[in-house]
């Protein structure tokens, strides 16, 4: 189990409105996936999305969340939300720390490559990290999210 540090549990419960039993990635992932099964109104953010936003300062926890949520995703919309949210933030905030993991996952997982097609550079398009992200996802761009591609199998 990938437990949250106590200070993060406090933030999740106080700021994001998470139930107290959400104390691990494994507890959060199925709730986030359920909340993001299909498209919502633009201003309708469930508490689980706020929880995931709070993971931003914890790159290892965010990476774990991305991996587990991607594995459990059943809809393209869930992957879109994962790509445009925690995965994109992880790259923007901690790219140099996680780029080796991203490249490894992209080499070994068509589903991860698909998710990378939904990530935008957030103003970092000239960075060496972004060049590596572009290379890691290149093989999936023609069938990726923006091309209305199908979700690859697990």
C-alpha cells in the first residue's frame, strides 16, 4: 500500500474535503476514476480532483497515482483527465526527476504512450525534458487522444 504522509492526509481532509479513510493511493484511485468516468461541466470539480491536485508536491506519490489510475482507467475521458491533470503537472513540476520513468513507461506501455499524447508543455516546449516527452510519445501521436484514438488495452 502507498500510504500518504500524515501532513498530506491533513491537507486532503481539510482543503480538498476527502473522507478520512482516504489515506493511500490505493484508496484514492478508484474514487477518482469513478468521479472522472465521463465528462463533467467545466466548473464541476469533485473532491477527488482536488485531492490529486494536492499531490503535486509529492512526485513519487503522483507517479504512483498516475500509474495505478492509468491501469484502472476504463474510458478515454479518464485518461484525458489523467493526462491533462496529474501527468501534465508532474512533468511541468518535476520533469527532470521523473523523465527517465516516463521514457521507460512509454517504451513498455502503449497505454502510457497514449496518455502522453494528451499532455501539453505548459510553456516548457523549449526544454530538454519536453523534447524527451515528445520523443517518448511520437509513435502514438497518430492514434492518440487528439486523433480521437481508442484506449489501448491494459
